[in-house]
C-alpha cells in the first residue's frame, strides 16, 4: 500500500531536495509534499527537518530509511529464491575494478565451471554503483574496497593490500625517494567519483593535509585500461592497490614510486545486506575467498 510513497521518501532521503525528487520521479512538487506528509501522519513522527533550503532526515527518518532498504532487499531475495527453488542456487555478485586484479576474481570465475551449487554471475562496477544495486536487491553480495557503509551491511575482510604510487618506469626512477613537495608537481590520474580506491586515497592523503587538487593537475578516467595507458605514456602518477599493476611491474611496463611517507593500505571486503533470509551458501563463497591465496593468484 505504501510502496509508491516509499519511493518518494527514499528519493528525498538521497536528493535532500523536493525539487530534485519531483524531477527524478516525474511528480509535481505538491505531490512529493503530500506523500511525505502522509507518511509522517501514518508513523506519527516527523521524518525530515529543514535547515534553510536544505532537507535533512530526523533520527526517525534515518531509522525508517534503513528499515525500508533492508526490507526491500529481503523481499527481492525471497522472490528470487522462490522462483529458483527447483533449480540450482544462483547468486549475483558484484566486484569492483580494483578487486578484479586480486585473487578474488579467479576464485569467483571458478564457480562458472562447477556442477554443484552455488552458481554465480559476476558484475563489475564501482563501489557506489554496486552498493546501490545490492541495496535494491539486484546483487546478493559484493567484493569491494573503500569505506564500508552504515549498519545496513555485514562485512568480512578478505585481505589487506598496500596502496602504492605508480608511474612509467622512467618517471618512477626519476621520482625515487622524492618528497611530497616534488610529487605534488606531477599530474595525478584518478578513477571517477564512486570508486573505492579513490575514497581510500583521499582519506590517506587528508591525514597528511593533502587533497587530490593539491597536485599540479587531476586527470579523471573511468577505467583502469585508460589509467594504465596514461601511466605507461608518462602522463602522470596514480595511487592504486598493489595487485592492480603487479603484472605490469613484472613486465617492466610500469614502476612503483617510493615516497618518503607513511605506508598506505586498503582492505578488500565481502559484503552482504544484513539479516538476509538465507546466507548459508553465500558464506561458502566467502569462506572459499578467505582461503590463503594460492601461488600465482
């Protein structure tokens, strides 16, 4: 009964704007206001408060948002499981671009050749997009780096990797042992907003009082293919998880810059929505990923 009003509520939670919510849902602004007022009357509490033109959730609004997201993800999960009870179990698992260079991807792909359960389908996307798809019930789990979201998820750390500064072999040698002052004179190549590795790098740099835009230039790309090619051409530097360029380093196509700074690292996590109705087979996949990486992975 409340589904269409909950769509309005969740959109307003995200956009923090009645105007943007109306545009996104193709509603009039009075309709958005009416839907929110209905929900506030139904639950007998205010869901939003207003700071000038800014719309912010109340504590009750945050609680309702979290519960609705969990409930919707569970409903999708239940529907999928009911439709496939007579079939081999199958899961939709997302993985971030950085994580595809880790041992996790070969292990996930191995399930495609197994006759026994569970079977999986793999989807690659940045952290932000994968989290949204999981919250909507489209993905059963994701393997990601970056900052974990709020209490809506359960997570297990799979491994911890070094974050290194990478460049062409020539530029790496030129910048060996350089200071931050020297490094900031280089163009910085970064992945698009929403990628976990970008969030990790921003967090580590901020601890030293540095932002991305302190570098001479910021070049934003949407794939590691482009990022690596720019590095190989000596167009700048990039901060990446170490496995991302390991093969390129082994083949002398890229190098690592040794900077006089504190070490940086990032973790890979196996993440699911909290309180899933049936996690037992997902835990089998997680436990397989937790095994010590084999040589060559």
